[in-house]
C-alpha cells in the first residue's frame, strides 16, 4: 500500500519527503542525549496521531472506506465541484461510457448551481459531502465542526433531494474526535487509493493520463477533481485525460461505479 501511495507522488513531493526524513534522522543522531530519549514516547505518540489525522490510507483509529474488493470495477470520485465549466461535459463523458461516479461537493459551490446538482443525481450518480468550503477542518473546534457538518449535510440533502451517506474531509485530514462525530451522524468516511495530482498547476493531460495508467487496479477508488477549491482555473486537463483513459478501462473490462456500489460489492465477512 505504501509503495503504491509513494509511486503516485510527483517527483518534487518525493524529494521534499526524503529531505525531511534525512533531516529528521540526522538531527536525532546529532542531539541524542537523555532529554531526547525521554521525549521519544511523546514523539512516537505525536507521530501516531499525525499518521491517523493526515494519512487517510492508514486506518489506525479513524476508519476510512479505502478500498473495495471488486475484481472488475473501480469507483470514480470527483472532489471540489461542482463547476459549471467542467461538470456538464464530465456528465456527458460519463454517459457516453456508461460510467457512474460519486461527486464530493463543496456546499458553497453547490448552492450556486442547484440545477447542475439535480442533473448529477438524475443521471444516476451519487453525491457526497466534501464540506461547506475547503477549509482545513482538523484545525476546527469540535462544536463548530459539528454545527458546520450538520448544516452542510442538510443543505446538500435539500439541494439534491436525497440523503447523503458519504463524507470526505478536505485533503482527507480529520481528527479522531471529529471522526466520532461523523460516525454518530451516520456518515461513512470516504478514502481513496489512487490520487493523480490532477489539480497541480500547469499539469498536462498526458501527465495525468500516465499517472492514471500506471496506478489503477480493480477495487481501487480513484480521486479526481471536477473543480479546484481555491483557484479559478477549470479542470480542463483532467477532463482531457479522462477522455483518453476511458477506452483503456473498457478494454480491460473494468466497470466504473459509485462509491456506494463498490461498498455494496465489497465482502466484509
Ligand atoms: Zn478537496
């Protein structure tokens, strides 16, 4: 799992992570004294907390639905939309390839495009909650977080006239106490197995296509974006790359389905 996650990172991010690791290890060697040794359990605890909060693929305490068991299907997911400049074309592309997907909406955007939200639902796709906006919820107090999630869920349910079952926090960052709130609300946490960094600035369709091509296998949850949270440019490169990769999926006999379909096809026994 870690190798697949690692191979999906762009080279610049890999360099940064390696530099941090080398820096951290060197620092430990330089200042290894009793104070450092005494602090080790605290550091280990903080490390575990950070892993659980910031890496949704690691299900230590906070449990994400991170991978399905299907032998012939992938779950398609799109975050940070809807975007009227991209989502309608995306719906058309999905329709032509008989594909279904789960759209994780930002309520601040969905509020302005109610007709588009209804079209997504009437086309047989699924809508999940990505948040009121894209702020980092892990920094938020528990009371404010609960109120915000309740309001965002209710607003989104009113917009699409359907219950919402899935929540994917912005960046996949969520504290364990917030996870308990989400679970009590009956929401499932949505993770992903393949992210291709399709919101990178100046990323070319060919790069997204190549990252997708070397990453996927049946049961995966693909993370793509039909919107960009804080920027104004449209996700044109992602759309072009998806258009190119669709025939590859069908040539391999892979169905493209919603997260709930993958969940239902996954055997938990
Ligand atoms: Zn997002």
